[in-house]
């Protein structure tokens, strides 16, 4: 039985699991750094393509230093400027893959807020109140519904899993011991086996591993946006029945992610039946790297 692991970081987010004849994966997803619009509490969405602020650049630098020893094999980013800048800075700091290609995908864009973009967040809250709706569910004229955003989330997840599995199968069919990229060798565990048979057993197997990322072959970095990432978590938890740490409160699971906040999930795809992921959460909205900002010159 071949096993493969892929890792992703969110706004940042991460995934691994195990199924019979499955493929392992870690996904870390990271939220973009701050822009002037974040600071001034203005909605950005897709129509406002602002660059990172000075503080946003510092946040991205801190995240890059924090993730410098993570061996990324694939990097994906929203095609909006603030996401591309964040991804580029993180990759530039990486000790293993400083020249890896960043794939920009419009499916990772922030939710469109229509006529509310560029305006104060409180304006959208007032619009929602006038319409008799809660703000997260309210769709301003010209904006995307939550269902449309979640459709993009699912499309990206499906295409990512397909790509990683195909990449793995191609490498193994060529007789290579591990999945390789032009910038990175992923080790020799492609042909290893595991006695774990479900997510719960896998979770126990990784109990002593550092952040659930030890001995994983494929590590995928995904850089996206706040509302989009909240929909990613919602999709993983509610639709894919993601397993959560017992100490994690639901109020934290669906809370707003801070700029350059990180999440990690572990995922397994059942290759024998197509793409039926088993998802296990490692952490959500981590911001340990913020401590370095206090001493950053």
C-alpha cells in the first residue's frame, strides 16, 4: 500500500488521514497579511486589490520565518495582490524550496462583496440589518452568496486532491521512491505502509509528532483570504465531518482568522473509490509567529 502525505497552510490550513489504499496529505493554509483596508476596517473582496501595508509585510516576514523549515512541495495562492505578496515572502524565507513555483488560482479569491467593497464594514452590517438578515449570511447587491463561495472551495479541494494523487501516481509508476518536484525531493516513504485504518487511529499515531507534520511527504501551502478561509473550515467541518481536537471550542473553530493566521488539517483520499477525503484538524487560527513582531525592526 502506497502512502502519500500533502501539507497545506491557510490565510493558512493543514490536512492528513488514512484510508485503505489511500493517499495521505497535509494541508496548511494561510491568511494574507494586513493591508490599509484591513487597518481602516474597509471591505476589500475582489474588486479592491490593495498591496500589503508595512505591518502586513512584517506579518508575512514573521510567518515566513516561522515556516522556514517546512518542506513545501506545492504552493497555491489567490491571484489577488495581497495574497501573492504574502506567498512570495513566505517562500523566499523557506530553507528547502526558495524557488518553488507559486500557482495563482482565482478559485482562492476572497468572497465578492459587490457594492459594499471599499466601504466600511459597518455599512454592510447596516445593510444586513435593514434586510432582516445576519451579516455573514447577507449578500450585498452584486456580491457572492456563501453557497457560491463554498462551491469554489469544493472545486479547489477536488482539483488539488486530483493533482496530488496524479502527481504521486506518476512518480511511483516511474519507479521513484518518492514524489519529487524540480525544487525538492520528498524522501523515500512512498512505498512504506501503516497499520492505521481510520482517522482516529492515525490521530493516535501522530500524537507525539510535532504539529502532526512529521514524516509527511507532500506539503502544500495555500494562501487565501479571511472570509474564504472561514468557508473552507466550515466545509471541512460540516460537509466532510472533520475530526477536531477535544480542547478546541466551536466558537474558535468558526472565529475570524487574524492576518497571516494559520490552520492545519490532515487529509487522506481513498484512491480506490475516487476522492473521499478523511479529515483531521491539527490546529486552527494559530498566530504564534506574532511574538516576533514585537522585536522586529
